[in-house]
C-alpha cells in the first residue's frame, strides 16, 4: 500500500466466480459521481467463470483501473492483495454481488475525513425477493456483534489507509468473518468509528431457503472461530435462553404463516448447525 496522493480513494473489489452480478456492480461504480481522483482495483480470486474477462471490459470505463489476480482462494487474501496495490488515502471495500448507489464512493470518502473506520447504509429491499429482505445489520449506530465490540460488515466498510497499516492485514486463516475480526482489532487500537447513512449499498441476500441455510451456517462456524480468538479478551458465550429465543420466534411465525417463515427457519437452523459442527470439530462450547 502506497498512499502517494495521486488518488484519494481506492475502491477494492475482490471476486471469485462472481458472474453475473459482478457486471452490475462494475456498472454501478461506473455511474459514480466523484469530485476527486479515485481508482478501482478488482482482484480475481482464482475464478473459473468469466469474472476476469468481465472485469477487463471496464479497464477504460473506470478510473485508474487495475485488474489483479490472487490464485489462492480466500477473501482475506484477495483483500490483502488489493490493499498492497492501493494508492489512496481512503480504502473502500465493496462486494462483487452488490450494487453501489451513485454517490456511494463520494459519501464514504466524506465520512472518512472524520472517522478512521466507516460503515455505509445497507439496503436489503431493492435487489432481493420478498423472502430474502431480512436486515443484514442494524443501520442505526454501530452494530455490536456477539455482545462484545462494535463491528462493521465488509460489504459497506471503509477505512483510512494509515489506520489499515496499524491494524495489519486481513487474517488469511479466516474464510468468513474477516470483516468482524478486522474491525474488532481496529477498535482495540482506538480507531474512531462512524456510519454514513447517505452512502447506500444495495446488498444481495441469499435468494432462497437453501442458500440462506448455507450462508448462515458459515456465519455460525465463524462465530466459534471468533470465540476461540477473543474469549481471553472478554467475548462471552450466549445463554441457552438467548440461543432459543430467535428460533422460538421464527417457529411461531412459521406456525402463523407470517412473513418469509421458510427463509427464516433455514437461516436460524443454519446458524445452529454451523455452530454445532464447529464446536464439535474444535472441541469448544459456544452455543
């Protein structure tokens, strides 16, 4: 990472087999209205589909465009590759399957003038079917994950390059929750956190119950990894009452056929299964 002043913002976009959504995100970035120099860095993380070819089409359509390749699978590795090539004093991370509002980069950069680490506004209604509009994270204030520390989702995450150097790279041993780990480390170092509600990212959620189960299972597994890493710093287990609460609420909605009950049950079951599998594998108790 060399924040040389030639650009203000580096937008870092990792992708692995991201078609067809990648094109939509790149088109959304093409529509950005920015009053400052910025760059876009796409990191192809060993895709076997047309992701790299699609990204290459935007070489002359996006500012100071770079297309890099990180062969070893893992989002953290791809992010670190992008960070190493970034020249901006502000780093903004975006996902390949989302779509940035036309002022997203501008508004995120404005917020990074005030805070070290910033989260944008997550919109889950625009791109998702009715069943998959579950809110990803609270948009009001800073979400506190696992009752431990504030954290910001990686799909709407921005940070100052100078802070990134202090925090260090994303952890390549994590296949999920690298964003939570990163922001927890930043918080422990005293970084200032803020939210920019005018920076809207239209986020895609799992479109059906099967995809919801798979996604939440990975989140459940990651919770156990985080517990192992941070329990010595104060991360506590949930009580069994707190574990049962969300599932009881979801089952009650299913009985009443209220809302997207099938999607909701799949999500809660995925979390339970993921946690249970990882607890058994690691011989750790973290319900």
